[in-house]
C-alpha cells in the first residue's frame, strides 16, 4: 500500500493530534504518501484532501483538538453518500484510511471497509465507551481535567459549607465520573450503569455533615436519568444543605493531552500504519493491559463495554 489517508471524526478528544502526527511520520518513514482529510467524513464527501509532510505535523503533539478539524456528516450516513466517499478516495488513489474517533466514526469506517477500503480505526473519544479496548485516546486527559475542577470546587464548597453536584460527560458510559470520583474523593458517584437511590444519597450527605464534613461533592454522569438542577433542588430540600451545580461540558474535551494519552495515540497510530503497509484487512486498534491489539473491525464494534463494578464498589467504600 502506497497511499493512505487520515481523518478525525465525531467529538474531538485530546490526543487526536498526537495520533495524526504518528500516522503521518510513521507512514512517511515507510515510504508511503499520507493525505490529511479535513472535517471528517463531511470533508471526505467534499474532497477536502491534501498531502501531509513531516513539517505539517510539527509542533502539534501537545495541542488539544485536531488540526484536521472534525464534523458530523448526515450525507455520509446514507448508502449513496458512502458510495460517493469511496469514489472520492479512489479518485485520489487512496488505498487505506485511518479513522480516529468514537463508536459512530468507526461504524462509518466499517461501511467503507465493506466497500473495499482498508480502514484502521483508532479509539479517539473521551468517553472510554468502546468495548474492545481498555482505554480510549483522550479519556485520561478528560479525567484529569475533571479532577482539577473537583479540587477547585471543593475549596469553594468547603468555604460555604455547600454540597456541589458536578455533572460530567458520559451519556452511556460512566467511566469519567467513576475514575474522577475515586481520585477526587467524591462523596457520591452517579453513573448510568447503576440506578441510584435518592433517599440513600441524601442520607449519606447528612451523615457526612454530621461527621463534621464541610462540603459534599457528588459527581454525576450526564447519562444519569435525572436533571442535575432538579436533583440539586431535591437534595437541598431533603438535607437542608445548600446545593449548587456545576456542568463541565466541553471543558472536558479540550486542553493539553496527558503523557498517557500521547503515548496511546502514538502507539496505536504506528500499529495502524504497520497494518496498512502490510495490506492487512480492516481493524480496530486499542490497548489491553500494556499491549497494543488489533481486532477485526466488525468484531470489535460488536463487543460490549463491561462496567467495572469492583471499581464502583471501591468508590462506595472510600467515600464513607
């Protein structure tokens, strides 16, 4: 394989630029031509494709976001759009494609794979919600961003003797809330995988106050089925503790990627280039333990994410 493309799709995540950099430099090191595709599948539909050089990925390792930009594409979701995307790739002579994104992005790559394009999927999402890999690119940075916010919010909560609910990203996967809650010393962690009991939650807040705690910190994943402001009103009504809310939203997506995310991005990108160079079939690439792994793309996307109940139970014990 002599010509490959790379795109970033869906929500941005810290470490995407590190992955793009590694794809370009590893590809060039093998004598391949590497093309960047702007704005994900939407840019692919428009033919927004340009050659990339060693210099074009200089000084991006530490930057959040993505230099290739990203977008969601309704046009690409249709069979006609997917056929058009293949024709664009063929027009540019691109034989293989590295897709950096989450579940939806990799499913888009699978449609291209079914039409004869070799696709290597890298797990670029802060949610950590892909079943075939232990961690996704951007997750560690997002957790550290939340952890920094928790530390700052605790200072104010203690000063005013408040309870604060911090809502973090995670519509279907509570890993950000779980990992940030344990490392941030949250009093309660609410995730979509485990139904919570409002009476038990309020009782724990009261018991903590009676032990002399000056604050209460609750970390709630956005996928938990209750509006955060409604939750705050009910907790305040039942505990008589002033309760505020903080929604971190897009703050979790930005910022300088951690060393862990830069390493994961670089290692998975190298694996993708190696597989394309050797004309392997389409794969999803991730990490298990400390090993970089590659699964058949369709098989990988069928794997369910297992929520770590042992870690959740540890969080409950540590919060007492």
